């Protein structure tokens, strides 16, 4: 008895402590967010229209320059303070003329940037340039992540879990307490001599069933069949890796590339058009774009961190590391570390599959087999890739014959033979063993 | 009634006081069982807390865990390029034109590469010259040979190239003024010749000697004598009407080989005409097997035959030989300039006679002679003797292995004592393993180079893969030694600038071959002072009862360079059908005299006696004997290229080294055989039934019958009869729909593949066998498995001997059988028919899966693993096969092969599929089969499917020439033609309409998609 009471006390104490902790932690968060909002809303200063400047900057400069980071060209925040305004007009309108004129500053700048020639913008008026410079002179907006630090964001995630855990713990405690209370009450009742009305002893159900031979038999058959059904289901899924979404060495988001940016699948997986393999793109294909895209926009970055727990910029850094690209010097170092991707779609060796047959000849969309790749943050195996799945498609899919001379004669003769308008892949012999197994 | 008898278990029980009886009443055993001894020391046992129950639990859980883990697929990594080369698309093959010039085989080839690895050799159609034989096809596997030298060596230790260069230049400096010989293979390379000249000019103490292990020294000498250049005449046997060969195996490796394609063209009867081929020879060779008339003649008599053919008399020749000589003479006279005479006799005199006799012949081409051999045996012999007597102080060898291949065994000791020994070698062979300095050279698929195989016919060698090991080309080293800064590639370009004319270098490189009016002399100059007067090593004996020896090269092994190539070791010899060995071939008559025998043992293997072959003081011991029908009595044959021990895997150290038997001599060799009592050799022979016993397997007829026979009333020809079956007491052809139990599938739509095999054009060379091996990942099973008839070749070339004089006589004999006993009794008669004749007719027949439209294998498969495609291919789904082997038992052609074991990644079968290098040669488009699975020819469905896909992608019909199987693509004789018979413009459709067409075992009614064309011999019916 004593023991039971003592347990109750300890659990109550812990419950109180947890509740107290939670109550105090919530306002702390609210304060931090409020501070961030206030600072971001501070008005910008400087001559010219910073809003118009931003538009001009994005249209003309952003391909090579970033505000806070060196890209192809140097970073531009505060550039108006570094150079004379008139010199800047000249430089932006035609930098090479300035270099050729022997201007010392210009030559130094030109040399410092690997002698890469900056595009001339003779169309920009001085007013435009003022606007751009006004934009570049805006002070660095304080970023919530920077201020709060990465640590707190992560902690926030953890505290959510703590809350859930604590809640679960409380419910458990409550349930235990209920049981304990009823137990104690029963004991008290017994002690006080309270009589319960006793139920009449009925024949238990299981005994009744056991005595009924027919029910027993039907039940047994049913149970066996159900077991067999589930066993079959279990064994049939062995080796079928539908939904397999392994963690990749570099977090590559098909959602961003194929979805948001609408890059064609064949841009990266170009060999799908002419080879049996779709091919994992070599890193030089990534660098076609990522030479210039060293980081993602702030909202994408935030989205990545909040929704997927991934810092996209760090993933791009991983790419640079693998391909040996030095962001500082904007040059390849020659030190490469090939990426060991985890293969997602694994057909067994004895099944021959040719991408070009399906992509180029049949014109099957990638999504038919690979699913909504453009929505997948993490690539996964969409289809079961079983033989039944292949065969079904071959039975149901009509062969697209238009404009393909190869099919002309065969189609005419075959459709006559089978008496159909449209031939399926199966009519063409697409179900024969030897077409895929050799 | 109960018995009162008392039974004792042992005598001990008689003794009532025995302690044993007492103990046994209480215990099971008399003595306590030494369990502690068995379980180990007691302390550890007690210290362990694991009880028996715990142990069982562990076992249970681990088993469960293991089986659960098995449900999870393995994690497979894919590693793409960092920067992908433009020309490589994963999954798409690239082809590069290059050439092989290893000193023995010279041929223009295409190399198929996948993901940057060469995986197959194919013929280069742009090249007029042939020579892409089985060895050339197999050479891609030698690239991945694990026993190759992986780095240079200094003083038998692996070194860097810097260290090697330093040691080599010091050595060259130290050798200044001393006689050094640069002993090389024949390069036939304009650039290399130029480079060697520059080198010998810079180092005047070095002289260049070229050495062909299997030489044509006499031919070269005779040609040089007559025409001034050191070369060999070229022949186009397709132009010949009459071919007379005296000991020349021109369908084999005679004078560099590669004459078979032209020969085959002349052998196909066109407008009632084909060439007539008469062969006088000692060994049974491919040429003899294909000849219309073959006369066994020992080498010393061959000289007389040659003499008689070129104007001498036939006196001293056996009557049958004399008769044949007269016939040949008459025919040659009749054919005039369309006749050609060739000889395999090695001496200069005989070769000169032939050159003179052919002077007017259109078959022989002396204006554009062949450059693929250059050695002078007298010069080489002098080098050998000078090394032995110490007058040569240094020896640099390139691509040759004299310690292995020189006849004199004293050479080895002398070589070790040389002041300088440097070997440029691909392997740590017999010479390299003794050399002070070894320069590792790359395989030809990793090298740059150029070749002038024929005067004015150039080829380029380009690398198809980066050097796998730390190797450097011989030419690069020479450039370094002559202080030439240019790379060898630039050096070649420089040489070629004079050759190319208006053509660009890239064009020539793409084609791989280039013909130019400009010729560059590539043969080294031989000075008379450097010749040995007597090329014999003094071992010659002249005892009358001795046998004459003919050294020859086997189709598979050649001169032995690729001895470590399991494909070639396992390739059955076309004539003897024996693999993994060389042996003395002896005629049946001589075997009887010497008490030598061949017999079959219970497990189906062939066993043979063993002899010691003696030539004077030289003995080659323990040589197995194979009794060869057609071998001229009094002669024996022995193949070169075997018996290699250095840098050859243990399994492939097969046979004996025949080079020791005076291989540099150009005279007739004599040996005596001495039976080794009690010894028996186990052969790995894949064909034990040597005759057809008068059956209708290979159809043969003579040109006379072929030309004169009229159609019979069934619309066929009597020499190519359609088998008849009886229905309602009416004879109907077996192909009649009424004779069929099955309803036929309509194959008139789409593609319907057929393979045509012309038995007239097939010389039995075996290139298709190796091409099939490399295309289809066919495993190598090793000698003991071959002996058990478990060979895996999807394509075999059956060879049949006639039991009587000819196959026709066999048939007549069979049909003449009357009753069981007596003179014409079938009981004894069939026994006689099993024995081949002393000089039989020979016929070859490539047999692969016949892809029957009514396939007996398909109907017996319990799991439907083998089924028929509408394109005519009999398909085999390996993953479905459960290995009942019913199909193989029901196949009338015995073409199905069963995987008795796992042949890949299995140490028991330590061939190329058991190491990472060797597996690089596998074709990624074809499955590697596992244990317990039946496999067979697929009619290269991966190739036909690819051709169809390419056409679909381009949106066009498939062109006829696009459809190829590995075997049909490898056949340069046109014996195999593959295509779509629903395409009525195709070559195979034409071929199927030919009156020579027949199906193998047509009477069975299997309706095969492979058909043969009756062999026609240009002879009158015997």
C-alpha cells in the first residue's frame, strides 16, 4: 500500500515540473520572432529608388553579381561607398574602355577578377545606376537564422518532440492513476464489506464455439485461408522495393529542379533517349547551371530547413566539393571526389530494359513509371517494377505508329491478322519471354 | 516354443568374473568417453556462461535474423563520371578500327567497347585482307589477362619507369662497343622500322634481327632472291580454278594465314563451276579436310611430288601418288593462268620452284606482297649460337620469348650469363623472368601503331582503352633512348604524312585501313655475314625407321602467345576436336606397329598412349598420342605453342614444348617415338563419334552429279532428297502440312529470322566459336569437365570422317547391308562403319540451336522456361529454368548446354569469370547464367533486338545487312548468312531458295530456322 502511494507522489511531481517548463518556454519563442520582424521592417536609406534598383539589379546584374557573396563578379553590397560615383557610371557603361584608357583603379579591378570582362551596359542611364546603387547600399537585413543561430531552430524541433513526449507521458500517468484508483477503491470496498451483485455463470463463448463442430471447421478454414492470404502477400512483396527512398550522399531535390524550375528530365538524363540506361548525370552536367547558382533564395532555403531539415546551400557546397570547384577563385581545382549515389531502381540482371525503346520510340512519359518526380523532394521508387506490372502495361498500351516507317508494313499486316484497329505492345510480341530475358 | 539357446554378444560374457561385463551392465561404454578432450579445456568451459539452451537460442535468433535480412535488397551504389567523356554514353557501344600485329597474327579489326572497355573483336569490313581468325577474336580476353606484367622490372624486382630508364641507360652505356642484338618479332610497321633504324644508327653496336617463332624463312629467301624485296607473295584463291598444295595448310596459318575467305569464294558452285583443290600432305590439316582430293604424302616424298609437278618425273612415288600427280599436272595445264601451286615445304629451293611455277598465275600477286613475316632462320640460328658461345654480349628481346621457343636448351643458361639482357614483354615469360631488365609493354588494344601488312596496304593501331597497368610501348622507349622528344603518336603521324596524300589523318584513323601507292620498306636487311651456314642444331638423325615430323600450329593456340587465354585452350581443334592439349598425331598403321592406342573409358573420355619423342639428343618426354585418320604413314605431327610454364596459370600449363624439336630448321625433321610403358593420357575430346555411319547429317554430292542431275518427279533433286513419310499408305514429304501434328503459327508478318550455313564455304576455322563465346558470355569449364562432355560451347563445329573412301561409299555400304551376319551383315558392318578410313573424306558442320519452329524442347519443359518467339527464335528464360534437363534430352541436335556448376566467381573454375579483370570482357547485354540452368544459342537475340530498336528509333525499315549474329558477323567466308526471310530482298531469302538447301535431320519434322547448303565436291563419283 505504502509503495503505491509513494509512486503516485513521484509521478505528480514530475507532471508538475513538465507543465511548468512548457508554460515558460512558449513566450520565449514569441519574443524572439517579434524582435526579428521589427528589425526587418526598418526603413532603407540612400539616394535613388531602391525598389526600382532591385528590379534593374535582378534584370541586369544578378547573373554575375550577388549582394553578399562573390560570384562570377565581386559582391556588390556597399559598392557605392568604395568607388567614386562618376567612375562607377563610366565603369558600368563600358568597363573595357575604362581599362584601356589606363585608369589605375579599373586595371586593378580587372586584374583582381581574373581578367573576366564585364558586360557593358551603355543603355543604363545615370539615374538607373543611381537606383541600382541605392539598392546595393541597403544595409544587410538581419536574418532570423543568423540572429537566433542554427542551434535554436534545431532546439525548437526537439522541444516539439519533448512536448509530444511529455503529453504521452501524462496520458500514461493518468491511465495508471485511474487503474490504481479503481484498485484502491475495490480494496476499500472489499475491506468495508460491500457486496457486488454476482453474475450468473454462463457458458463461455469459446466453449460454445468449441462444441459446435461446424463452426470450428469453418473458423479453422477461414483462419487458414486468411493466414495463407497474408503469407502470400508477404512473400510477394519480398524484393519489391516500391517506395524505396534511400538517403543520398547529396540531397538532390527533384521537386526544385524538375518541379519548380521545370527542367526537362532529358536535360540531365540525356542518355534515356538513346541508351538502355537513363544514366545518372555526370557532375559536369550539374555545373552547367551551378557554376552560377551557388546558393538558393532565402525563402527556398528556409523552406528546405523547416520542411525537410536540409540546408540546400550546404548541399550545393557538397557538389562543389565533389566536382572540385573553388567558389573563391571560380575555377576547378582538379581534385574530384566522385559521388556514390544509391541506386533506387534496381532491375535484376536477368531482365533487360531499354529506356530509349520506351522514351524515344514509344514516347512514354517518364512519370508513367517513375511517378510524380517533379513533386518528390526525395526520389523514390514509384512503381513496383515487377514482371506483372510490365506485362500489364504491354497488354494495355497501344503502339504509337504515326510517322514511324518501321511500323507501317507490320502494322497493316498485323492489324489485319488480329482484326483490330490499334495494336498493343502485346500484339507486337511484347509478351515474349525472350524480348526481355536473354 | 521359447528357445533355450543362449546368445553371447562377445567372448567376454563367457567369463562370469569379467569386469567388463559388470561395467557394461551399469554403463553404456566400458571406458568413459573422453568428452573433455573433445570439448577443450575445462577452465574455459566453466568460465563460459553460455548454457546449451542459450546456445540454441543464439542459433535460432541468428537464423531468423539472417533470413529476415535476406528479404532486404542490397544497397547498390552508382558512381557517374565527374566529367563524362563526350563519346561515352552508358549502355551504348562504341566501335574503333584498329589492327592486331603481334608477330604471328596480322589483321584489321573493329573493337567494340562498352563504357570504355573493349569487349569484342569484329571484322573490319573496309579491309580487303582477312585473317580475323579465332585467336584474333580471343585476343580481347588476353587484354584482361591477370598474368600480365603490371610494371617494369629491374633485377627481377618491380620498379618505376624512372628507375628502369636509369638502369637501362647505364647498361646501354656500359655495353658500348660490345655486340648487342635487338631480337624482335616482325612488326611490319613503317614507323617502327624507321625508329629501329634510328636507334641502331645511334647505337652502332646494336644490330637488329627479326625472329618469327613460326617462320616462313624459305619463302622470304626465295622471294628476295627472285624479286629483291624480303616479302611473301600474296594469293587470291578465289581467282583460282585449280589449286594444288604440297604440304601447305593455306587454310590454316601457312605464310601468315588469312587465305580462307578468298578460297571459300571459289568453292561455291556458280554456273556449274567451282575450283578444284588437290592436296598432298602428311598431317590432316584444314586444307586437306576441305580438298577435293587429298593424298597423304610424307614430307620427304612431298619434295618429289613438287619436283614431279614442276617438270620432274614421278619415279620413286607410290602409284596412287603418281596418279594424283599426273592428274594435278594435267588439270594445272588445262587451267593455265588460273592454276596455282603452293607448298608448305620450308626450304628455299622448294619455295623458289613454286614462285617460278606460279609466275604466270593470276592467283599469285608478287607486286603487292605480304610483309607479315620477315625472319631469316639462318640469322636467328646464328644469334642463338652466338649467345651460347658468348660472342654476343647483350640481347634485347621485343615481343619474342627465345628462352621458351629456341630449339637449343643450352640457350637458357647462356642467356642468364649475358652481360645485358633486356626483355620488352607483356608477360613475365620464360625470357623476361630471367632478364636483368624487363620493360612491361601494353596490349595492342592499349597501343598506338601502324602496320603495312601488304605493300601499300596500311593499317593504324589505336588504343581503345587507357593502359590498364604501368606499361610503356617499346617504341616510346626507343624514342626516349634516341633522345627524341616526340610521342610515338606524333612520330607515326610524321611517317604517315608521306603516305596519306590528300586524306586526313582522322579519316584514315576512322577507317583503320588505308591503301596508298607509296610503299615503305619495312623488312630488316639481312647481311650474308650474319647467317649460319648450317641451321640444324646437329640433332638430325637419319635412321631409316624414324618418322618424319611435321610441326604445325593449331587453330586455337597458334604460336603460343595466348597460352593463358582460356577461350583458346578450351576451343576444340577443328580436326581432332580435342581441347586443352597438344599431342603427337600418328597414323593408324604406325600406331599399330608401335603398339600405340586410343580408347574410350567408362566416363566417356578418350585415353591415349604416351610416347617420348626423340630427335637425336633432344627428347620431348611424355607426349600423348592421338591416332589421326589421314595422317601419312611414316609421319607424325606435333603442334607448337604448348608447354608454356611461365606467366601461365596452372590450369593452362598444358601440353609439351615442340619448339625444342629443331623448329628453326628448314629441312625435313626426323624423330623416333618410344612408347612410355604403362602411362596413359586423358584427353579432353568433345567428339567421340567420328563417322556419320552413312546417315544423312551432312549432305554431300559431287560437282558432276550436281550439274547433271535433273529434277525428279517431286520437284527435288536426288542428291538432296526430301524425307518422305507414309500417310494412309501414301508417301508424302515430311514438310507436308498433312504430316504435321501441330498447327503452325503464322510467321509471315514481321521478322522471321533464318540462318543459312553453306557447307561449301565453311572451312571449319572456328572463328565463329570464339565470337559466340565472347558475345554471349559463354563460360569456360576446364579440361576435366570437357572430358565429361560438359562443354558449354553454344556453337560447335562437328567434324566427320568417312569410314570408306568417301561418304558416298559409306552410304552405299549401309544400304547394302543384308541380314545381321555374313559379309554384308549389319551387325559387323555398323561396327566397321564406326572406324574412320586411313585417308577419309572430311566434312565440317557448324551446329548451334536450330531454332525449330516445332521445337521438341519446348513441349517438354515443365515450367515453360523455353518458348518460341514469333520471329523464329527459340527463347530461353534462364531465371525461369529449374534445371530438369528434359529439354536437352529431347533435343535431336544436342545443342543445349547445362550449367552443372556455378562457373563465375567460383574458385573451382578459376578462369576469366573468376577475377575482376577477366570479368571486364563480359557483354553487359547478356545474362551470366547461374548453376542449374540450361542454356543454348539464342540466335543473338540481343543483336537482332538492337537492330530493330535502332530502326524504330530512326523510323525506318531494317536494312538487310543490319541483322547479324555473332557467328555470321565473324564469318569472313560467307558461310553463315543471317537475316529476315520475310524480307524478300534479303540474302538469306535468296539462300533459302537454293537447290542445295536442306534442314538438319529433316525427317524429324522439327522445321528448323537454321538451314544448311549441301556440300559439293569437285570430284567425280568414286
